[in-house]
C-alpha cells in the first residue's frame, strides 16, 4: 500500500470513513466489522470516525465503539491511525447540532478516549465551527488536549482558509489535517486544498463521491468520470479517488463504506495511473 503523511504518521493513501456504518440505513454489526476488516486486509491504516456518527440519542459514539471493536479483533488493528472528532451532535431526531464550547470539547475527548480504549487519541479534530463560540476558543481546547498528552495530533474540519491559518497559529504550527467536503460535485474547497498543499497539511476529503445518497450515480452525473472509468475497465469511484490523489501529495481521501466490496474497490485507486489528458478532463468536469 502506498502511503502519505499526516503529521508524523505515515498512513495508507486511501483511508476509510466510518460514518455509513452508524447512521441511517446502516448495516448490521457483522457486515460493518467485515467491512473494516476488509479495509485492514487491503492495507488501510487510517480510519476516520466521530462521536456524532450514530443514529439514536442514547448511542453517542456508536461508530467509535464499532471501530474499536473491529481493530481489537484484527491482527493489524494496532497499526491503524484512528481519527475522531468532537463538536458536532445528533439529538436523535435526524438533525445535527453544534457545541464548540471548550469545556464540552474536552469532555467529548475524554469520552472518545474511553470508547476507543486508548491513552491518547491519534488524531482529534474539531468537527464543525459553532457560531455561538469564538473559533479560537474551540481550537484552544485542542491545544490544551495536545499539551496534556490526551491527543497525539490535532486537526479541524469544515474550515475556511482563514480558519485554517488561525487554527495553525493557535496550535503553534501543530495543525496536521483539514477535513472538508470535496468531490466532483463539491469543489468549493479547492482554496482550502491549495492552502493545505502550501502549508504541508493533510487534506482529507469527506464525501468524495458526493454523499451517501448520490454516490451510486457518480458516473451518471459526471460523464468524464464514466468515460475514463470505461477506458480503464474500472468503476467511476475508483477513478474519482485516483484523480484526487493527483491533486496534491497531501490529499488523503476517506471514502465511506458499509460493504467489503466497496472498500476493496476504493483501495485499488492507489494503483490506478491517470495520464495528463485524463487528469485535465476530470479536473474540468
């Protein structure tokens, strides 16, 4: 498996997003565990989760607990960098809310530590800005968690270029990752990607196929991806991830999955070589 860098860690160039295994239309636990194990078998060493990846109000951290179980029952589990997030909440009615209060973030981190069964979280990220709380206060909680040794690395999610620079300043140059939405359908994060490339910070595209409900139709909605996929005899999804890897050496896509077959197809993107003409075609799609 080819690798890329997140902070001091070298991880698989393609990661695994855990959200589809814990929210609406989630599979049963057996299939989810099989999916995570298939990812590890294929060489994935980076898994993304969050305490807000759950369905019902009384199961906060469902995905974290699921991933912890999967890693503890696989021979390669100890080699995986787990990234989790705090600051987003799901009341259980299908909505998403925010809490960027520093004290809350620190409590959320403590709870995530227990669910993941670790002494320090590999990568902890502030999930989404809270308009009710100054951004510097929320990120300041990450700095404290770093200083206390409760997290090994810090990142942010859903951030603008201005907030990336601000967060990096608050963290004393210790910001290692930015997780933003990015896909053929959602390219407004290109400035953030470019800034991460400039600063040497990992850029982690979430929903790289356009979201759970639209992922299946990627090739139908974006013909160039279907065209290149046909030429290579692979899926449009594999082409999409291979294209993202060409945009910057700091890009580490985290496609979500709920089936072992999906994981295997995504991971194969690291070995798909696109020529300059294909990259230009896809970039202009």
